[in-house]
């Protein structure tokens, strides 16, 4: 019977029209990334319009409400805005004061908890990493109590998998080890400059969940050029127990000019550190001969938002109370600094595309008449762009029993920029989900590959990471490419020229049939995971197996 049902499901999919499906998918993107929604920033009217749209789609498909209030899971945030004219930074060396000019020498993050003035000594801690399983500890024998930890925001040259490096280098993990060592704040030095034109936009961008810094729409105009300043805004979860940066009094990002000021008189230079990083060598650690005097004024305001959740009920009495999560983030970064005269960050690929697929996959599932054994929880998450906050809240306060969540399949900016021949799967080697996605892709004539650009840390840069840190096997995806192919150039050009810029809009070329074929692969994956009698499990050699059991990380 199970084989005949699977055959019927595959036959139903084969009858679908990818052109029509793709156009229907694109219709959702057209609404969600329209100018009327103003970039879907958290707490904005545009985000609320987007949430209402997703809720209505879930209702029309026939998903059961999966939130606390119908389809909604309310999430409370705190918005922090740094007031520039009441904030300043000074280096005190041998009793003499040297100002650090905001935006030219350093950026002070509103995520820092300082609201007043503080004087603190500073210690350079190399890469700022402590990774026992790789026998690496930049903090060994250092006294950081009451001090600012200064580090280069780069990856140390220890021997470990790319996913381990990504996890260890995330903002939350770095701060956890520094806080445990007694630090009260951080200051990051810039990475060495690569040759012109070689830095991927994702690496250069201050945004990104792994780092938790302000996206470009919140960084202000004229950074480093003496231009006008916009107030610095950060958004954190209102629940302090869920704040990764709790206890971080000061958070600074130094420019190269500011870093040179800081290192003056230390016996070390930025050029020396650049060379060591380029040569993949350990960095020195030393007490800096300065004290940081920081003054900050922060305006705090409550912000309300929500995750939108719908459930497709399973059919098996023994498995329907278990859940496969299908997720994507609904927010983008709103309205910000102008690029070529455009200030509206529409977020078509990032991540209206993922939300459109969540909707269409749910619709395909319903229209196919499929009766998966496990239930599937479809979720549009808030505040991914602020540091994975909506998903972090959900795994801390799930609307279904946490121990019944078996997997997360996350769609974030999967980039259907050309026909789908190969799918890049982040996390494919970490859990048994890898076998399931290979089967689903093969059914659609699509190859599977590992991450083409592991240095971008994508496995820990979107909402799947919130689930991973609680021990739930997860996957994320991109349209793949072969090295040296035209597809590689298209993707790299997009990342350089479009990622987190206003031209991630409805005017860019998109392969809608490729998007429809991608949705079929993901639908096949969902069915396999939902119908497998065995729960997904981490592979024995996976670093992330240590999180199994669901304890908060």
C-alpha cells in the first residue's frame, strides 16, 4: 500500500505544469517584494501586510492554525537606537586622550548594553576563539575580567570541518567563550584586504546571522567617508535569557584607520596581523597600552512581531504528533541608505522567494492529496535579519512539543537564477537527511552537491541554525553550479552586486521554472522525512551531534 501511495504521489507531481507552478510562485514574490511592503522590516506596517498575506494563503490552502493566536506566534522584541550626538569613543594612553571618530574609526553597535560612560582596559586575543575539540584556545592564560576583548573577525587556522569553524566563529559562540573568561565587551579588527574585486559581498557585508551586526539598511550613510549619520538600530529579543549578546556592555567594529590608532604603541601593527592571517598562522595575544572610554546613549522601544505558522496534519496515529518543520524568513531589512538613488530594500530573493516556496509546497502537498504520516509545520519566521531571532524564539517556546520536532527544512535565498541542474545542500553530510534529499533530487533528475563556498558560513547563517543548536537535524539549500561554469559567474555576480542591496527586486532575471522544479525536490524531501518510520539522526561523525537532546545552547 505504501509503495502504491508513493507511486500515486509521484504520478501526481509528474502531471504538474512547471511553467504554471513557477508563475504562481512568482506571484507571491511579486506581492511580498513589492514597493508597497517597504522591505518588510520587523515591526513595520510592511511586515504586518506580509504576515497577513501568508496567513491568508495558509487559510486558503487549508492548513490548521499552528500559532498561539490562530496562525500567529507573537514575539516581543526591544529596539535599541544609538543616539550619535550623545555617543563617543576615546582611547586613553598615558593619561592622554585620543578620540575615535564614529563611522570613520569605529562603529558602536546598539546591541551593546552601555547607556552611560565606562572606562575599560583592552586585551588583544587573536581570533578570539576557544575550540577544545580542535586543540585551539586564544584565551588560555589571559585575564579578561572587566576588560574589552579585541579580536580579528576571521577564522583561526585550526584543523576542523567548515561547519565546525562556522559554528565556533559565530557571534554567539565567540561571545559565550569571551563572557565566560570575564570580558565585558568586544572590539573587532577588520580582516585583511583581499585583492580588488575578490571579496564576496556576503563576506564583506556586516549583515548576516553569524555575526549579528546591523544590515546595510541600518548602518548609516557615509561610513568611513565623513557622510551624514543615521541612528544605529539593533533589535533583540525582549527575553534577556534568549539574548546571545547578554552582558556585552560594549560592542565595537573598528575600521582599518581605527585599528591602527588602537595598535599604536603596542609593538604590533595591522600589517603584521594581516600577514599572519594571510599565511594562516596563529596571532599574538597582548595587553593593549590603552583604556577605552566609551559613552553611549540608547533609546529603547518595544517592538511586536510574530511568526506565522500553519500545520498540515499527518495521517498515522503513531506519528502524526511528530512534526517536520518547513521554514523560511519573512522579514527583510526595510528602507535604508541609498544605492544608485534607491533606498528600498525589497528582498525578492532574500527571502520572498523562500516564503513563496513554503506557500507553494504546502499548496502542492494539499492538491496532490498526499497523506504524510508525520505532520508538517509550515512557518514564516520573523527577525532572521536581526540575528535569527524569530526561529530562536520558536525553538525556545515551540507551539508544538519540542521533543516531537524531528527536522527543519529551511529555505533562505535559494537563488533560482538559472535552470535547476544541481542543488547545493548545506548540511548534506551531517545527518541522515542527506540520504533523503539525494533520493528526492534524483527523482526530479537533479544532482546534489555540498556547499560550493564553505567560507561563507551559510550553514549557521540562517534560521536552520536555531534548530541545529537545539539538536534538530536540519538542511538549507541553494541552486548549485560547477566550478568554472556560467552558472558560477551568475551566482557570484549576484552575491557581489545584488545581495542585501536595493536591486534585489522584481526587475532581476529569475528562472521561474527552475523555482518550480526546486519546490518539487523539497516537496519530495518533506514526504520522505514525514513517511520514514525512523526519525532523522545526526551522523556519528557530525560535530553537531553533541547538541542532540535539545538543551539550549
